[in-house]
C-alpha cells in the first residue's frame, strides 16, 4: 500500500496543456470568448474550459485528434482530468492546445473526494435493503443520522463492524425515519453527534 498523500493538482494540467476556452454558442464560459482563446497563467480554471458531452460541443470534440482531448471524470466522489476521450463517468471534455504523449502523467486530480460523503455512501449502501421503499429519504439523511441508524440496527441484531446487513423482517422503515426526526445534535470530543431524544 502506498503512503503517497494525494493532493489536488489540476493546475499542472492547465499550465502544461493550455486547454481552449469553450467558444461555442451556448457554452457555460463567462464573458466574451473568441475562438482560439486558451488558458493563461493566473486565470480562473474550470467551467470556461468544459465542452459538453452532447450536441455541437461533443461534435467539436470529436473533430480533434485524440492526443489533444482530456476527459473530466467523476469517480467515487472525486473529479479527475484524464488523457483521451473517455465515456464512463464523464462530466465534460477539454480540448488542449498542447498534445499529450505516451508516458506523461495521464491523470490529474481536480477535486479530492469528500471523506464524509464517501462514508455516508457506504452506510447508505449497507442500509439500502432496509429502506427499499424509502430509499430517496435515505439519500437526504446527513452523515450523523446515517451513523445513528446503522449503530441502532447493529445493536438490535448484535452485529459487529464488517458484519453483513441481516435480512429485514418486521421492519417499519417509515417509522424509523420518523423516529430519526426526533433527534438532536450534541457536541462531543469527536465533533457533533446525532442523539435521539429518548436515548
């Protein structure tokens, strides 16, 4: 296992490959953009350089040689800029003015995943069999409430961390979610913790 600490480094991509600003009509770019405008050091990075994955913008991207194309990808809650035209988890494309070459860095981190959101997603996945009808309600529960729900189910069934979710039998998910609404946040040494008023 690598001890390497990951850091956001997309500015290196912008500085080396000088992507074009999106000059096409209807783009998200702010302010007037002329065909051929590209990144200049010190400029704001981001949406001005995104080309959409549909319509005239993807048609423009497809006209470009692959070694000038980069893809903005959403993976596990993080955003990554990857060499070439990708399809899975794509959010947008970049058209660079400097081509990439084999052996060069093939991926840059635009935004690291939020560790709290990753934990929340893991708990939601664990809880999902219990909340089949109320899965949308589960999507909106905060991390503290999700932890509370998992801890209570684990206590009810004597589960340890890592145990699989038991089958739900006489389970009223709707009532449990209503029960969750009667909780409060309290401060602890680990930060705010969700506690039910009857605990």
